[in-house]
């Protein structure tokens, strides 16, 4: 039987990106391509195997209009994830995926296969990945879904080498209220001047950092 390794499933509100504020079912898959020190979801490493039948039943409990696949790095389980979505054939829900883009940039995941998702949000961790993913998704003749490249920045050092590839800009959160307020203002000003979509982190603003299941 086919399965996915899942860290958590919860119904919440999308706090970031183009669809922030949208009620959605979040399915966080285990595993990542990176071990970032600042990662606020390190618990993605802990989870369990869920067979498709059980996962279908879990999804059906919520009857979601939007399902967000996240991680970690969900594309590490792309083969099983693609199999699940193709067999589910959900006629009602739209599927979004949040990825760091590593496996797209490396060619491990074919961009044409990403069309099983209605929306792909890539949050790259290096300029090299940002450049490659931007080129791949922009120029691919076989990828026709919506996508964004979401860059996190403090407008000083973090993310500055990726600004030219960003379609969405999100302020870096340090936990220092005064610093974070200034960063949000600077990111806002940059977005206005450069006509780039600004993304808040609604769940962090409401509940603070590190809260699970929101």
C-alpha cells in the first residue's frame, strides 16, 4: 500500500504569501533537504507513515477547498505525493505546495509534473536556487500553474542577494518586537517602490513564533 510520512495535519489559515488569510487544510510532510539553524518547524523530522486510505479519510473530515502541502521539504516525497493526488482525483479542492526549490533547481523534480498543484510557492534559501527556479518556472513550456518566489529578508543581509528574483517579499522575524517592526516597514517601502507583493506572517503576528497547528 502507498503511503506518505506525515508530521502533522491541521486546519488553519494561510499566514503567508499570495493566499494569506485563506482557510486551508495543512499537511506537513516529514524530511527536508536542509538543516537551517533558523528553521521554525524542526519538528517536521518527527512523524509517522500514513497510508493513502487513512489520509483520504483524514482529508475528508475537513472537506477543504484548499489543501497546502508543506514541510520540511514536501518534494522529497514527490513520487508518493503525486501518486496520492492522481488517485484521489479531488474535484473540489485546490492544492498548493510550499517548497524551498532545491529539488526543482537540481532537476530531481520535473517542472511539468508540478502542474498537479494549482499553486507552487518557492521560498529559496540561496541565490543560486532562486535564479535556477525562476528560470525554470518562467520559461518552462510544460508548467502552467501559478507560482511565486517568496524571499525572506531583513533588508540588510538576509535575502538581499535574492531580491531580484522575488515575486513576493516577506519580512524576516527575529523575535525582537522593535527590530521586527522596523524590518516590516523597510520591506513594505521596498515593495511599494518595486511593485512586489508584500507578505505578512499572520500566524506569527497573532500567536507568536513556534506555535504548532495554526
